[in-house]
């Protein structure tokens, strides 16, 4: 379905998008919110609703889920791609914290929550 350019504003979705972005823990989350598209596909809506319900359950009932160190390290990683350049100590520290969080999340999810 094709929507007019001001459709989100007409139905108030732009306000919801702003509220969700305020809750994001990093620019990565904000970017994900910006990429959300309105859908009229029932299967997609059911799938996304189920994913949302699952994450809501994690947020409300699993206090040990790691909600920190969502650091956007893309700039540092792009910098490291260039031969002869090196990451600063704080960039390496942030990268390490991000990797630790990813490992912990993977362990948490593989431990049987899902």
C-alpha cells in the first residue's frame, strides 16, 4: 500500500516514533526506529507483535538481561579498516564493552529463555 508523505503525522505515528527514540540506549537504536515502516501485511504485523511481546517479557521479567554498553562503535571500526590507523584506548575499551555485552546477551538467550 502506498501512503502519502504526511500519513505518519496524520495518524500520530510520528509522535510514537519520537517517544520510542527517547527510550533508545544508543544511536543504533534510534537508527532502527527511523527505519520502522508502517505495514498493512497481517503476517508481518503478527510477527513483529510477537517479537515485541517477547522482548517486553524479557524487559519485565528478566532483570539479569544486560541493558548496558549499547555503544555505537561503527565509526571506530571504519577507522580501523584503514591500513596504518589505530584505535585510541577509549575506542578499544568501548569495543571491548560492546563485545562483552553481545557475548552476555548470546549466553542469556542460549541459556533457555527462548
